C-alpha cells in the first residue's frame, strides 16, 4: 500500500481495486489508511459493503448491468464505467428514488481490443451533443474513464492515454466549461499507471500491485 502510494504523483487519486480479494485484505489496506476501494461485481461489492466500515468510498469500475444499478446506487461514491445512455438513465432513475446525486465517469474506448466497453470518441461527442443527459438531475458527470490496450508497447499505451486527454479537453470545452467538478481522468492500472500519470491521469485503479494476484477460482 505505502509502496504504491510512494510512486504516485501528487494529486493522483488512488483507487485500491479489491475485486476477488477477501474482506481481510481490504481491512488490512483500510488499516493502512486506504479509504477508496474499487469493485467490479455487484454481488461482491454488496457483500463487502455490508461488513466493512461505513467511511469507505466505494467505486464501481466494472461493466454494470442496468438491472443491478438499484443495488449500489444508495451508497456508491463513483461509477467509472458508464458506457450507454440507457445505463445513465437507470442510474438517474434509481438515484432519484433515494434522493441522491450520483457521480459518474463516461467510459471511453481507446484500446485496440474489441472486448473493452465504452463509447468511441465519436459516439461520446454525439451522445453529449444529443443532450438528453442534461435533463438528468440525479447524476453528475465528473470525467472520463479509459483502459489502454494490454500490450508491452509503452508508446502505444501513452498515445492512447493522450487520446483520452484530447477527448477530455474537447468535452470539457464544449459541454462542461462551467463545471469545475468535470475534471477526472480515471486511467492507469498496475501495468500502466506510471505511464498514465505522466499522461494526464487524475485517478489510478490499482489491484494486483497492492493485493497480489487475484484468485478467480474463489470469486
Ligand atoms: C481489475 C481492474 C483494474 C485493476 O487491475 P490490476 O491490473 O490488478 O491493477 C483496473 N481497472 C479495471 C476496470 C479493472 O477491471
């Protein structure tokens, strides 16, 4: 935990990605002062949220199905992975029911892999220009999230993060110029966060480097 923190630039927020790790591992990180944890499965998050201290800020970082939104909206601090208007609408609807405004990031697809979710830059601008999101009073868009291609080519990774920054700048100027809260770029994981924070990241999502390898067998 401290070892990872020591490598972060000032002002970069650390999300400790605890998916597939047992509650004891989270307690240990909590004991070391960590308060922001990222999970990517709703059931697992619900089970952990119930037993862990209430001052933890939970971030949802995985692909979120609309039918599960209602389970996390009452307490989630930030949803990183909004990849459709339909999902945004559902978050807004559920947040209204519990009288909350939920912070979200829009997920941008910049990686070469088809498997990753998110809006392409063109789709994102189109969706924002359509403007339906402006009517949603119970969600607040605070930035973008992206994953780079899983590759050893550091130049490619850096270029993908630069693309995120360019799209961020355009979106900020066109749609959020008067919204200081729109400032986050969630990018960088264990393998590429050192590159990400040199290329504009404000928030890194780190699992393996903090908690070790995940045991998917038990998840
Ligand atoms: C699992 C996951 C991470 C953390 O990955 P590590 O390589 O273990 O640091 C970050 N972001 C997302 C979206 C993830 O699903």
